[in-house]
C-alpha cells in the first residue's frame, strides 16, 4: 500500500516539519483563521517507529496511520510519548477490536456495521467515548470509501451514532482526488464537506466541530476551506 521510504534523518524531519507548520500558519492567516485551530496529523505510513518517535520529540502531538498492522508496530512509541493516534484508513469490521485498542480517534467510519463493531469493542475497554469522524466520498470516486455526500444519509448516520454510547461523532472526513494541480479539484470537495457539516449539524443539533481534510497536495487549500485537522505525510519525509 504505502511505499516505504528509507530512514529519514532528524534534521530533515525538523526542516520539513518547520516548512509544513509555516505553510499551515500562512494558510490560516490568509483565511483569517487561528493556526492553533488546525491540528497537524503526521501520517507515518511511509516510515518506521524511529521517525514516529522523532516527530513526537519534535513536538508533533498527533500521528495518523491507515493500517492496523502498521499501527501495532508503532503503538509502544505513541504510548511512550503520549501521542494521539488517529486511524485514517478504511476499517474492516473484523479489525474493530484492534482498532478500538490502538487508536484515540477514528476518521473512517463509513457504515452502520463498522460503527456497531467499533462501539462494541470500545465498550469493553471501558474508557471515555471514542471520538469518530464520518468519512464522506464527496467526489463519488469508485475507488474510495465513504458515505454518500448527501445530507439525509449523513444526518441518519449522525443520529445512529448517537445511539452508540461508546462512540462520539465529532465531525467529517474526506479526501480529494489525486491531482497534479489540486486547486480546481480539491477546493470544491473541501467546500462541499464544510457545507455538509454545517447542514448536518444544524439539522441534527449535534455539534460537529472537526473537518479532517487536506493532505500533502492540498492541505493549504483545505485550511482555507475550514479544515481543523490536516493529514500530512509525504511533505514531512521529502
Ligand atoms: C496517506 C494518507 C494521507 C497522507 O498523504 P500524503 O499525500 O502523503 O500527505 C492522508 N490521508 C489518508 C487517508 C492517507 O491514506
């Protein structure tokens, strides 16, 4: 899946991290937002536990992984540095038990079934309700997961999540199509996700503060459109 890179030096990580933080700050300023309102989720699927440790030491708080197995190899590092672990990739119901144990936030809830499975496992853990986001396939891409981008579907799902006592739905997540020049393709996706969030929050009365959108190709655009979490991988390891 994610192609692995060789070891990345601490110097390079530090330099790249600084550049990403500067771009986050610039995009926030440009759109009249507070840079503190945007959480950088460092996506570490390309690298090993050593780079994860270094990022956490450099002050990154949030780490994202898209596969359970990969997350298992890094969990000890997260715990040691009190990092917040985000599942950003597709979740299969048969991996719900592991996901509930490994992660602090799940960005990829895309069906009743998976929500029920993860709720059941989260209940066993006996901890505070697990924050979850609903993944929305805004661009309707056949190769992407996610709920349909319509208000009725999302309202129903938010209401259903309200019946699951060990989960707490906090917002929406989306990915824009891959593009060399993302401006014309990503911006409408992010804008649509924000509009859907606003509409669903209004209709259901459930506060949905989080918008997880934007990756290396388009995180500045996402911030301009209201992202509260950007999931950045490649830019940190270039
Ligand atoms: C890999 C991945 C990212 C990060 O992608 P980059 O282009 O490397 O920044 C973000 N979100 C998801 C869901 C991913 O799988």
